[in-house]
C-alpha cells in the first residue's frame, strides 16, 4: 500500500480533478466511486478497480479493510491519504472514506432499439437521473439512452443516487434520440401530463421503451410526435404533476407488474 501526503502529488491532483470536474471525467473516461456501497457493488459486479483510494483513518473500519483486501487480492493498487486530503476528493459528508478509481464503461450502442429501455431527453437534475437509473435496474430494464442535454451519468451525484444500478445497466450518452426512435423495433412510449391515454389502460406486456423529459419542459415535441404512444400517469388532488423520477418508477413497475402477471398465467 502506497501513502501520499502531499497535495502536489501528480496522482492526487488527477484524483481531485476527477472529483470536481465533469469535463475532466469525460476527457479521461474515468470516474470515482465514493463510499462503501458503491465500492462493494463494483467488486461484486465488475471486479477490480483501476485504483483503490482510502483515508488513513478509515483503514480501521472493518468494511473498508475488507474492501481494501479484496482490491489487493485482485491486484488493484491501493493508496492511503491523510483525512484532510481525502476530504477534498470526496463529496460525501460524514461518509466512510474509501473510493475506487474506475474506467467509465462505454458499451457499443446497438444498431436498433429492440428491448425495453429508458430514453432520457434533457433530464438535468443528477438526483433525478440517478433515481431513474436505480428504478430501471430494479425493474429489469437494462438499457438507458441519454440525450446530449441529460446530466452526465457517471458524475458523483448521479452515482450516489443510483446506488450501484450503473453496474447492471448499459448506459449510452450523447445519443440522437430522434434517430433512435425512428429506427426502434419496439413501441416507444413518451410520458406527458397532457396525454389522453392513461398508463393503466396501456398493454405493457411486451418490451417497450420509455421517453422521459426535462423537469420543466417535458419530452420535446419532436420525440412526442415520433413516439408510438403518449402516456400520462393519472394522479388525484391538486398536485400539477409528478416528479420525473417518480413518474419513471410508476411506469417501470407497472410494466413489470403486467409482465409478471402474464408469466404467472402461462
């Protein structure tokens, strides 16, 4: 295990850039996973990180010690930092100070949309994007396509909100969603608070792709026009609309409910 004690260390400077700059993360094709849960999930689902970084104080934590031992067993380098230096690369307050440096997965985009998927059209809030990814993973959806205006999926805030869902998903960023929808081989359902058709009246037993839009403006007119169907989530009371992440969860799990019911009837 190596120890770094200087803020001027080149590796530490690179870590700080990755921790604080989305541009740096995109350019390097790397990101930091912050905290016990994300690091454990990566080990379980992906294997060795590029590097394990831990604060000196956290080495006494049994969970962190286990993560470090597993990383070392997979021949990943481990570096310890003083607490003050680690705090500058972590965005988690009162967290357990362990992080993984990992390569950002870049799966090859399929030629056509042919399975259940999520299309994010300018969803800008990292917490919303992370929550949508988490719901998608839990509902058995495995592909997520993001327009250029959508929050970067591998940012620390999105990673924390998704709670490891990234590692069971194929995530495609900077996608031309209109071209994707035009060539889709499955129905494309665009969510809209103004749609005449309600979610619970739609047959969702077959694969289908969900389009979810910007928090304020919703799905773009172009994608609404291209979609197979426009669907609204019904709600009672005086609330104008659902949060996009809540809307996504309702849609995904209604689709899963219908598909599970169909399987039981066979």
